[in-house]
């Protein structure tokens, strides 16, 4: 299969050209258009670390994906993610995977395993309602961000502290821990909440915009109108 990212950097769209019999997996709702030769199969993507325990019990979210199969011949499928921003390709190899936000996932071939029940997730990683997945295997992994993508490459032992809503993902060669932002006063009053301390070696992917802050800003614009409507 072939990949092309169009309309970078602000309104990126991934176009995948499939030969007959090939499959690409994508986040549900990501499809923009596709050729009629392609069939779609929807499934819940999870691994058996916790057996049949529902994700809703531990995280309140599930992870549905669509498999696009070129069953009737070759064809294209175009994929996007909800946030306005760029699409980047991460190369997953047998000795290097990635941990990414579920909301940043766009697509990957079947050779890339998406594990939503890995140990780090069940420990309650990241908080703030963020839902992370671990990608391993061999092949390209496409991610989307809100805003531009900033990549920080950490050397062994080098540490970076990242706001959780700006964190897109990082190499699974990195170690991490979730901490408060400063003391109790800073955690409550600074609007930062929890942050993640990531230590290399590996790459850290950061989005330049914060969707949580954006929605709060939108609310400051529409709240006066909502209040007037209620009177």
C-alpha cells in the first residue's frame, strides 16, 4: 500500500492506496471518502491483558476501529482526525514502539498492534480523561494533532515535563511518571493539573494547541448568550 499526506500542515488528510487484499485500520469516524472496491468492518480493538473486563469499568472509554479492506480490487481511502492540525508518520519497529493518545490515532496497517489494555494504561496513566494506547509491531503509524507537531528528542537520562493535554505520545523506550504541577496551590489554581515527567532515551511528540483550553475559550464567548437565552 502507498500513503500520501495532503494539505499539510493545518488541514492534513491521509490518502491510502490499497492493492487488492490489503487492509488499513483507522479510527472510527476518520473516513472522508473511499472507492467502492473497499469494504469496511468495524470492531472493538482491545487486548486480553484484563480478559473480558470492559474498558468502561477502568477508563470510561472504548476504542472502536474500522478495517478498510480492498476486497473487490485496488482503491483509495482518505482519512482525517477531528482536530485541525498536522498528520505525522511514526515508524514502528520490533524494537521500538510508541505510546500515544487515542484521540491522536488516525491509521495503521495490520502489522501494527494497538494495545489498549497494556499495564501502563491500567495503572491509570495520565488522568485528566486522557486515554492512551500502545503501538508495537512493524509498520507506519499515523497520528494527528491539534495544532502543529513539536518533536523533542531526549537523550538517555534527560527529562522533560509535559502538560497532559499537550502530550501526544512518546517512544516506548522512555520511562514516565505522572506528577502534580508544582504544589497543591499550583495544581488547583494554575489550570495545569497533572503533568507527565518523561525521561529518555526517545522522542516526545507535543501538540502546540490545547483542546481543553480551546473549549474553555469557546465557552467564554458563548456563555453570555446562553445566559441571556435562559432569562
